[in-house]
C-alpha cells in the first residue's frame, strides 16, 4: 500500500491565493527579502568574475533565490544540509560570510573547504 503525499498549495497557477499563507513575522519577511537580494548581488558579481576568467566556474541561482531562502528559513539550526549547485545561499543564510564563499570560489588560502569541493558546492561544518 502506498501512502499519499499531501501537498500544501498557497497559490494557484495564476498566482491567486487559494490557501492559508504561513504566519511569518514582518521582521522575518524583511530578513528573507534582504537575503534574496544579497544572493542576487553575489551572483551578479561572481558571474562577472567568471566571465573575466578570474574564477573558473560559477553557477548562478538567479530566479531560484526564493526556493533556496525559503528552504533555509524552514530548517532548524540542528538540521543537516547537503547543498548542491546553486544552493550556497543556504550556507550564507546560516552564517557563512560572503568572504568565505568568495575565497572558496577563488580557491585561495581562505577556502574553508581547503580545495576539496567544486566551486558553487559550498558547505561549512560550522553552519
């Protein structure tokens, strides 16, 4: 017997509210928005470096900021995260600095992963 998976639907295909929106405080909404903007700006700057040949690889999360941020917001601090390409915003949400991410992309001595992971597959055990 297969158990049915129930999905939560808030918006219909036209974007109209059809369900109950989750209760998120104004402070949290502002924090979420700022994080998505930070991700977009970081993407733009890192893609520019990649196009200049200053970093070897960069996969943007452009258009996926809400999915990455929303999933990070929903996690508990004790939850483990195994990010993949375009999901380093989760590490950023949990406290990794922009400098640490850039060091990993450049592959310099500030890389907390010590060169053991591809660019844009960022993880950090402290977060």
